[in-house]
C-alpha cells in the first residue's frame, strides 16, 4: 500500500476527530501530531479534551504539553516543531497524521505564514483594555470599519483574533485580510518559498448541525463532571500568558470565577 508521508484530519469540536485518528493511525502505521493551539499547554487537559494517557500509549502523540500556561506559544514555533516531528516520524517509517481544529494552524501548515508585522505588546495591551472598557462588540465594530472581510468571519467574543487584526491594521495601514492573500503563493513550512504548496491528503469530519450541537452539549456537561471548573481554578492561581488565558471555554470560566457572569451564563457561552 502506498502511504502518504503526511495526512490531515480536521473538523469542528466534538466531531469525533480523536477517535477516528487513533483508528486511522493504527491502520496505516501513523503517529499523531496535534494541530491545536491549546493542547500545547500543560495543565489545560479537561477543557481542551486532550488525549488521555491511554490514548497516548496506544498511538504516539506529538506537540502536546510543550508549554506552561504562563508561556506564549506561537504558530511559528508550532510550524518548526511540526516540521521536526514529521522528520522524526518519517525516519521511523511512519505517517504523520495532523489532527486538530485550529484553522490558523491548518492554514499555516498548508501555506506557510504571511509576512505580517511582529506583535506589539503595548498596542495589544491598549486594544485589550479598550475591549474591557468599551465591550467586545464595540472593538469588533472598529474592526468591521477597517476590515469588513475579517470582521465577518470573527465572532466579537474572539477578542484575541480581533485584537491581532486591529494590531496589523494599525501597524501597517493594511487589513490583515489583504496580507493573508499572500498565503496562496507561499509554500509548506521549510520548503522553497517560491514553490507551490506541497499537497497533503486531508479529511474534514462533519456532522448535521443538530447532532454536532448535541455532542457539544454532552461534552461540556461531561467536562464539568470531570472537574473542569476546578482545573480552571488551579490555572487561575498562577499567571497565564495572553494566549493561554484566551482559550475558548476557559475564558468564560475565568469570567465566572471573577464574578463577571453567572453560572447559567457561563454554561450557555461555553456551549455556543
């Protein structure tokens, strides 16, 4: 059987990626490379649905638990680490199976990074303060005024990406959506920047909306029963990086722990 050197398995939360990936890896002789921006963090286990010890014993996993929550993970680091993991997996005669649902990581994997400006901590802090003072909707409206295309695909609650989009605009005078069109001619990480992106077989799992929402609701309740709120409390006791603290689900739990929203509101937000 001809096997690809790399393969991709992606899809929305609760679509069943982890279970399919384990079976696929066993069938084709693969090892799993996590394509998730939050399973990179140690201690963020329940809320990220991180693979269990049993799953990791069953099939080797890579790029999990690479950072403490106070550290900042970047897509540039992930791309370099993924490239190294692929080389090691190939040396063992195995297939690297990228599994996850972080769109930015997937796009970077396929097309490389767009040449946008580096982060400006002072500017980010100002924009985040504005979101806190004026509200997430107001910050999102600011983005829509200068980059309608990006605003249309970002939810107002996705403050981290809204801030980044405004940061790029303020630093360059150019919308991040126009920067990102350069990805279409970029190559897979590590390849000739003038070459076409390397083709990688990919499968996207999908489910009817009603079934997917049912699974998400069941997953959230299961996470709560497994101690997700206690996990969030432990994380809250120590400093967290901007990236880690913005993790979906955790962010809403932190707001609840800080007394900003009720428990009922927290559950409703986590399930959306």
